[in-house]
């Protein structure tokens, strides 16, 4: 397989740096081709602005959506954005690896998503009609590819359990897994999460790489999270509300996961 690892940690000697090195070696030893987007090393430009297009539509008023759409459709995107989109097209599987910072991804990775996920590429794709609300949530440019999060967290695992103080990890990761990965079409594999990072020592590192190694060895076999497809009948269109006969009375992120 072709595997893209998008990696966001500023320090190569960090735990994340070691996990990244382990991941690349394990995948390459298994015969996969791997590309790494090491965002800090690349000095990735995080903010969307007018310089993202070589020929902006309107030099008086910057509209992020319209400029992104125009630049993507006309081959005018800045080279760094186009290169990352090419890597996404090349990849069969994409891994996003990052430390949990303030209950989400580091800003540099969010900035990668915002700029690389252009209008016409990751959103604004497909027909909009009474029966089909765009190619998204299970359809889209990245359909047929797999994605997985590798996340490290300082907090204890219990803090992220269903009744834990931080909120369930599945809920915290929902905007990334469902909103960022499933939306443009990825099949999303269950995340790999390392908790209590400050406790990791040599023995802990060996244990975590053993677990991670198993996940990497089974990337193509692991069943994805069964998010419901938007255009397959579970949602009323255009309201995009789950049909009342499905899980009646239930609400929350988990209702968007089927059997
Ligand atoms: P490091 O600090 O580099 O390493 C952790 C431990 O692993 C160290 O003891 C180190 O010695 C050891 N180690 C590293 N490499 C190896 C190796 N090869 N072999 C053996 N041992 C090794 N946590 C939360 O739970 N929720 C949050 O919302 C949250 N927000 C944060 C916000 C910010 C701005 C920051 C800075 C931290 C936050 N944290 C949060 C904690 C954060 O998630 C952890 O600090 C991070 O995940 C640790 O990853 P690291 O790669 O930086 O680890």
C-alpha cells in the first residue's frame, strides 16, 4: 500500500518522534511505500490567506471559500497545497499522528487541513439535489481510502472513559474522525491512543509499539467505524436529520454510527 503519515510534533526526540520513526520502519519493513508530511520540519504555513492563490479572484476582499474554489478549479493553488493534495491522491491509507493539545489537534495540523482540503477537492464536491446532498460523509474525493488517528494524551485513560471528566475520547475525536476524515470520503479506522504519556519509559514504549505494530500490520483488514452514509437513506434530505424510526429518542454523536 501507499501510506501517507501526516505528523505534527515540533521535537524529533519526543515520544511522538519515536512513534513516528517506529511507524515508518514497521510499514516499510512490511513492504509498504511511505511518505511523511512532517509539518514542523516543513515549516508548514498554517493560515489561509490570499497568498494561497497565484491569481486571486478579488484583490479587494478575501473570501476563503471562493478563492479556494477558484484556485483549485483553475490550477492556481500555491505549490505547497497542491503537493499535499497529490500525496492524498497517491495514498491508499492516511495516518494523522499528533499529541492531544487542548482536546484537539495542534494548530499546525488544523492549518494543514484548512489549506489542503480545498473547495472542490474535499468539500463542495458532487451533485446537490433533493436526493443527494453533495458527495460527502461516505462519498467524495477520498472515498475508497482508509484513515486512522495516532494520538498521544497526557491524561489517564479513565479520564476519557464514557463518564470521565474530560469527556469520552470517541466524542472528543468525533469532529476529526467524522467531520474531517469521513466527510471527504475516508473509511475511518478506530484510533490508536496512548494515555499518560509522562509515564512512558522503555518498558512502556515497548508495550505501546507492540500494540501499535499490530494495528499497522492489520491496516487493510481492520473494520472501519460504521458511520452512516449521508445519501444512503438514513437521513432526510435536505434537513439531514437522522430518520425518526432509527434509534428513536436517541441523540448524540453515537447515533451516526450504524450496525
Ligand atoms: P514527550 O514529552 O516527548 O515524552 C513523554 C515520555 O515518553 C517522556 O517520559 C519520555 O522520556 C518518554 N519517551 C520518549 N521517547 C521515548 C522512547 N523512544 N522510549 C522510551 N520512552 C520515551 N493532554 C491531554 O490529555 N489533554 C489535553 O487536552 C492536553 N493538552 C495539552 C496542551 C498543550 C499545549 C501541551 C503542551 C500538552 C497538552 N497535553 C494534553 C499533554 C500532551 O498530550 C502530552 O504532553 C503529549 O501527548 C506527550 O507527547 P510527546 O511526544 O510530547 O511526549
